[in-house]
C-alpha cells in the first residue's frame, strides 16, 4: 500500500472526526465518498481503522477514542500549538499530493529555503545539550561569521524560522535566521541547558523575534472600523485587549516592548491606525512619517 494513500486516509479520518464526533458507519460512508472524489480506494475494515487510530496516536499525538455511552469516536482535546501545526502541515502535504500533477490548482508563495533542513540537527543538539558551530550571515554584514552557540530553541515568526541560542563568544542569547545559516555542524562540546529558560516567557513581551532590554509598556492604538476587522481576526500580539469596537473605531491595548519591527508594522497600516499612547511611540511614528514624506 502506498504511503501517499495512508497519509491521505489519516488526514481524512482526522478531519471527519474533528468536525464532529461520529460512529463507525459515518466514517465508513465518508471514506467511501472520498474514494469517489480521489484516485485512491480509502475503504477499510474496522480492524484497519483501529490500527489507524493507534498510528494517529503514535505518529501525530492525536488521540481518538470510542465513547461507549454515545457510541461515537471523538478526539480527546489537546489543542496545543504542536498538534495544531501537525494538523495544518498534514493538510498541506495532502493537498500537495493531490495537486502534484495539476500545479495550477495549488499555488505556493515563491521563496527561498527557510532553513528547515537544519531542524533535525538543531533539535538533536538541543535535546543532548551539545553546542553547534554555525556559519551565519546577517543582512547588514558583508561576510558571514563563524560562531559556536548553545542552542536553546527554534521559533517561528512571520513564516520564518529562527534559532534561539547563546552566543558563547559574547555570552548573550541571540536569534539566528535559519535561512541565513550557510553551514551548521555539531560539536562534542556540552553545555548546561538553563532550567529556567522558557521560550514563550523569554519572548512574551517581544513583537516578532526581536528581543528588547527595554521594559514592556502599555500601547494603545486606534484603527478604522474597516482595518479593525483584520486586527480582530489576526491579533497583533497575544496581549491584545479590545477597548472600543464600534462602527466608528476599533481601539486596542497591547503590552509589549517597543522595537523597530513593531514600528514597521504600525507604519504598514498607513492612515488606518493612530497611536494614542505612549507619547514616545507616537513621536517616533510621526518622525518616521515625516522622513518618508521627505523622500518625495
């Protein structure tokens, strides 16, 4: 049996039960219907289905259990980011498989490798507390630099991946874009992983991937009602709190550290946003807007 067929069937089972708990007859009928839509026969026996459930639990960490009281199968909720991303990736893989001979049906953003080929080696070194040697080139450097780092975590920001690591030469935690790492190799040197390091805590007041030594502060922004719909659907930061939501204004409060990346994000909204507080950020945006006008 082809691996493509198994992966597709796993995805169909997950998507069916994720939408609503259902009995074996519902699942059987659904797989039969999907077999008509695709070039695969997804029909299976109850015994094979039970084997699939074990594989879903082992491979994807998705636990589907039979509820004898209601006589239906349902997913045991564990809505962490790890499982959510696994499901998202699985759906993309399946769509890619189905569209592989019809590329016009599925259009990906054209971009260079984002460095995910380094994932395994980096994660291996994190798990075994082994340092890495990397050849990394920053955007504002003419030449790449060789560094030995103690890897702490991998973090995604705006569809790009970063290695969060302690630069052993400078003794500080930095981020390194995986797409700008030209070479990577593990060493035999060990390091002690800090027991108090939690990536979400380390970055919770940051916007994107930029770390700031400045303390976080309350930031109040006012958006047009139209732009507010997008900001409500896709919050700027996990601290986002809605203060006003009317046909005339959408106002929010954030709690984070000011950074260059955050300023660029605000400028991208143009006239649709007004900085209410703090005054320092308001003045910074005004100066940048004036400088922009001077270019014309």
